[in-house]
């Protein structure tokens, strides 16, 4: 591998470099809430101008917050389902496997072919950590799980992570993704990041706009998400990012419990696919 790799990406794929930088920057900060040495190493190996990522504090803080929200959910699932299968949708240069690997999980990182091509130049596949070059909306991506078949013991203990993707889809595309998971991974648990509709319509993150993309999907509650795009799923619970804020900043807890604040919060929705 060369010392520096060129990241020639466009549109939504380009945003993965922003989130990677945010995790690396947080790791190197004075008081990090989590550490991601793999992200630090990847940033050092990329020939890319991260100036806009450094300047966009709203984006960077949001990435830190969702990492602090999602990591405990994933770690908890691994602890209660040893040897499970994880499918990480639209992975970009995510390094959650490196942070949370329990020595037993089989982990698949899935993204578009140009993203996976770059990822494979930077990170090697291994027996328990593999990549899939496909669109999340391609109904055939589950064929690459296990021995080429989805189902059986793969689906029974499958966890699907959908982070940083839903806000770039249309509602009908979001429904299609949930239908693919339900059809091919029955009984799977799904953790999906959902942006509030208000922020989707009116929120602005400079680095995302610089990448030439816009937010196209938002949803105001977990119940609305299940009703509109995942009607066959069981809604287990949801974790608003405000709950994470309250955990690290107890003085803000009363504010985060206000109904309006909760409605405007980004959240992780936790569902189970129909068996």
C-alpha cells in the first residue's frame, strides 16, 4: 500500500470523509469521550483537503454525538448475541468494527463500488470483517452474506446498522431498503439513524453543502417512521440524541425532556424485522 491514497469521491460518498475526520479530530482532542485510533491513521494516509471538515463544528459535533449514541447500542447487541452477524450499510470509512470487535462477530461493511475500492486500499478484509460493493437498494446484496445465502443462522442473529444514510434517501427508497432487509434477513434487529423533518428541511451543514448534496428524508418520531416506511416491523424503542446529551451534561437533562426538544432531536430507531 502507498503512504498516501487519493480520495476521488463525489456527492454523498464524499461526506464519508467529513465523518471520518470528525472522529479522528475528537480522538485527538483534550478530553475525548471515545477514541478511534483507526480513524486517526486513515486521515493521515489520505491525500485530501479537510479544511471544510475542520470548519464545520455543527457537523463534527453531530458525528461525535451519534457515535456516542450508536456505539453502546451496537456493543450491547454484541454482548447479548455472541457470534452474530453485523451488516453496516453505507459504511464509508467507518471504523466501528475496529472500536467494538469482540473477537466473535462476523462484520460486513457495505457501500457503493467506488467507496469500497478506496476502503480496500486502506483497510484489508479479514475472515470476520468483509466488504460488499453494492448499493443498499440493490435487493441482491444479501447474497454475499455467509456462504452466499441469507437466512438460517445469519438472519436469526443479524444486526443491521443504517448510519448517515436515511437523510440522503427519498421516502420510497427508505421503504424499499426496509423491505429488502425484511425479505432477506427476517427477524433481524435494525438500528437506523433518523433526522428530524424540521432539520431535514431547514438545517444546514456547510461541509455537506460543499459536497454538493442535500438532505431529502426526515421523520418526526419513531412511531411515524415505523408506520410510513417499516409497517411490518416491530418498534422496540428509540434513543434520541438528546438522551446522550443529558448523560454527559446532566444540567441540560430537564431541557432535553421537553416534548418540543424531543420532537426536534435526531434519533436512533431500533426495530425488529418480521420473522
